[in-house]
C-alpha cells in the first residue's frame, strides 16, 4: 500500500508530453528510403509468413485487429509478392455434355490454353459455316444423291409400268404427277373428258368403274413396298450425309485433336463434338434456312466452351479480394434467360465466383461482411473441408426457383482463404463455431499500438515518406514528423507507444498537405500539422462548444474557485460520433443518520452502468475498512453526478466520489479550483483511468475561458503520468504557473490537496491525529452509529 503521508506530486512541463531529443536527424522525408514493410507488428508479420507458407489443409488465416492498423493493405501487398513466386494455376472451362445437357463437364487446361482453345473452337465454327452446306453442293455428293434417287425412282416407275400396261389393255390411261396418280377412260386411243365420258353408254361407264377398281387394287399391291423403299432411300441418304460430314469434319477436327493430344479431356470433348455434329449439321446448317448470324449463334450455344477462369502464363498465383461476398459472388451463379415467360439456361450461362478466380492462390474476405450474408459461411466451410468447388444455387435447394437448373461438374479447390476481422468476431467464432478452429488454424494478430523505440521512429518516418510519395504530396520536415509522432502517441494514450491506427494519421497528413499547398510552402511543417489537427477538432466540436457555453452561462453548474462541503469537480469524457472531449462534472455527496448505506443515485435511476456501480461499492468497502473498525458503518448517504442525464459508466469518478463523501462526513470544504479523476480500490489506492488527456484539457478550457488564477489544476492518478500527451496551451499554462497538474497514489493525498488540511495517518493503534480529516470522519461515523444504537434501544419494548 502506498504511504499516504507522501505528498502529492506536482508535474513539471516536460512530464506532460513526449519529448523527442534529436531522434529525427533529417531535414525532410525526401532524404529517407520509403518503408516497404509494415510499421511494427513483428508478431503479426511472422504469423502471416508462417500461415502463407504452410500448405497443409486447414491452415487458412484469420487476421485479427482493429480497422485502420494497416492490416488489410499489408496482407494484400504481402500476398501479392508471395503470389508472384507461386505457379500460375490452370484455366477452367465448362463445355456441353451432349448425352446429359444438365450436367456440363469441366475442362482443365494449362494457363493461357483456355482462351486459346476457345479461339480454336471459334475458328472451327467459322470453318463449319464455310464448309456446310457447300459440301452438299459438290458434284460427287450430287451424283451419289442422284443415284439414290434414281434407284428409288426405278422401283417406283417399274411398279407403275405394270399397272399402266394392265390399264392400256383395258383401254384406260394412267396419268401421274409429283403427287397424284389418276386413271382416265380412252376411246379410239383418245382420253375422254368428263362430258364425253358422260355421253358414253351406261354399260361402258359401269365397265370402266369396275376396271378402275381392279387397277387401284393392283396399284396398291404394286406400291405396298413404297414405305420400305423410302426408308431404304432415306437411310442411304443419311449414310451418305454422315460419310460426307465425317469426311468434311476430319480435316477440321484432326489438327485440333493433334494439337491437344496431351489433354485427354479436350480430345474426349472433340470426339463427342464430332459425334454430335453428325446429327446436327444437316438439321442446323443444311435443311433449316438460317442466316449466317443465326447459324453461328446456334453453333456457339452448343459447342463454344465457356471459359470460367483464364490466366496468363507466368503471372503467378491469383490474389482476389471480394468486397461483397454474397453467395453468387463467391461460388459463382447459374444465369437464366426467358423465352415466352419460360426460364431456361445452359452451360454457356455459368458464371465464375471469387473462389473460381482465386483457385490456386489466395482469397481475401472481410469477416463482418462474410458472416452477414445468408448461406455463405456454411457453404465456405463445406468447400474448404471437401476441397471441391461446387456451383449451385441455395434458392433452388429451398424450392424458391421453379425452373430447370444445371448440375455443373465440381472443380478441385486449392485456395488459401484470408479472413480479416475484429477481435470480438474472432473470439465469438471460436466459442460458437466448432468448425472454425479446424478451418482457420492460423491467427495473425495486429496490435493497436506499437512500442516507441528508435527503430520504430525511423520506420515511422519512412512510412510517412512512402505515403507522401505514393499520394503525390510534399515531403514532411523533421518537425512535422515529430509532431505526427506525438499525435500518434496521443492516439495510443501512452508516451512510450504510438498508435497502429494509421488511417487517422494519414488523414491528418493529407489535410496538412492541403493547408501547405494553400500557404504556398514547399514542405509540410509542424505548423501545418497543428493546423490540420486543430481544424479537425473545430469541425467536430459543435457539442463540446455548446456544453462549454452552458457552463460559462451557468446552465451547467461548475465552480472553478472557492470551496464547498460535499462537492468536488469530477472529470468525464464524452464521445459523440468521431469527436471525443473532456467535460467537468460536479460530484456531490450528502450524509445523514440512518442505515440505508451509500446510495448511488445514478444506479437507482438506471443511469449508472455496471462498472460505475462497482466503483461505488468499492468505495463503501474502503470506508468500512478505513474508518469503521470499532463500530458498525451505519449511515445513510447519497452520491450523484450532478446534471448528468445520460448513461454513466466507468469507475474513474470513484476518487472524486470518496473525497466528496469524506468532505460531507467531516464537514471539510473542498477547493472548487481543482478537478479530480481516478479509480480507487478497497485500500484507498488510486488506480489509472482512461481519457486522461481529454479530461485535463476539458477542465483547462473552462478555467481558461473564465480566467486562469494560478490556483486551478487537476488531480490525476500517479500511474497516469505515462499517458500524458497534452496540447501546447496546457503545457504553456503549467510552465507559467497558471495551471497545475498533481498526481496522487492514495485517497489521503487527494484530500490534502482538495482541502488544504492534513488527512492524517493512523498510528499503530489505528488512531488518527486530532484535528485531521480522517479523525473527524471517525468521530462523525461514531456519533451516527451511537445515535442509531440509542434509536434502536428506544424502539425496543421494555
């Protein structure tokens, strides 16, 4: 336990910020070499290098850290460098599966060969259009077709000759055209028309009808084999066409078969294509009257490969970042067309996803977006576990798409997935998803801040050099770099560390460069950095300005001079959007006889959050152990953070609350020219708090507006000295003796400062010196306890 008799320490100006002594020994960043790696983050870099090098299944990477630490840019840059040294993955195409159209086949080709194969097929289709139907117009084909036709016609004519001869014997003529066969009566070698036939005797007419019936019966008998002749003729013509097509296709397909002989999948496809062409050439290119454009489109729909993924030889492995990881964007999709209101699709309407593009390389995803998309997380785990990439639609499985779909052949998946997310998400996945640890075995943890050493300061300057060079901004002077290092340490709230959040830093550099440009300066100097930071504070300072106005006008009651019992000024921090600022708040305490204990008003009205309530409970424990060893702690007291109408959390007010309560118990006035912050434990030791710079500057601004008297100051925990990085105005006021910053390590030290009276240190018998604040507290508590005892006796029946 710290010695409570040790006086509070008043800080010197040099203790209020980080001083750099010649650590930036250059005139401007133009003299430096740009930083090619990442600032600090040695552990993260080592983990990432190991994770990317480990090629076994399951060693996917989760990059953990806060946004703005450079995690994404470094990961992408490192993966790009590593990918150049990896082999370029294969091209993948989908082609028609002629025997089962709903199950397209996947072809794997070396990088660059996929687009070449597509081009070869395109040339083949052009040659098909040029070859057909011209091949059916050659004399050789015409002669063979004529021979088939003559053979059929001879049979047909022979049958008709038999009937015609019989008809002549019966004095009847046979007439035929391309469609019909008819019989006409004759008289004296001349065919009769209907009028002449009607004038013939009835007996002749009846004989003619009888002869016609006999002739028709004979005609049917002679032509009974006509369907057989036609079938035989059709088969002969089909065989002729197939032989002709095969002979015509051979010189077109043979070079392709020879060219891709080392790729059995392509050879098999070309053979299947040739077989299918034997059936479709006549239908699509000969019999149907299509324009060249329509014929070309029909051929493409059936035979042109669909290049899903294509690569350039020697380009290395792919690095793909999918910013919108929907199911379709990751796993690909099957598109549909409509024809008269009916949906249809084909292998040509398969579209690749990010996993197809990254196959054989690296895929970068953002955890928050990935987990917010339906079906995606479970599907990704299935794909990584099976090491297969299956293209399907989850809506089809749910029955929400009433259309025929495709079942594309699965593709082997070999990809390293790098997921970038926050710590909360990582730990949540670890706890809630049993598969997560199995799939993502590598953790890359980016720190929020970096130790401030000579090495990191050099890298910090080199990083600024790289950034200004990339963005085309002016170089920074060494003073500007020093100011930025101090600003970064302020963001980290530590004199020996700088923030890894580079986004804010780079924004300041960009804004400072704009200010420099308007001022016509060649280099960005410290004053430009200061102006940019001040402008940011002004832009977001509407709420803090309004609160300051209310304090100055008396709407918010805060005293900065005089003394009062049971009152002291606490220090709070408010965060409104991207604006964070300190605001003093009055802490008040009242004590009266009773046994209600210490009432936390904030908690009673549900404004005090758990950590604040914990601080008040610890305060109760401190009072009991410190003062009520010989009698019960039987008091009623209330503590409040005055004019606080929002939620209150954190225990940084507990030091001020215990001082206000002791002031109320001992009736000792506390100086209102001080503001105080700090957390305490049950032994009265003062512990560090957050936001100490904003808290100090918030009270300083109020005192500055009202006029600095030289008596004002703040009291902070001694352990917060390392966190001090105050602005120039506060440091200047401290240097001039107009404002003071004290540090304490025990409640008694804070009481001495606030009251101007010794708190008092107990002797070996646990007795405090007479007249000390602690002695007065003991006496007051004793009298209240005795009063409570008398009341209890009076209420007890005799």
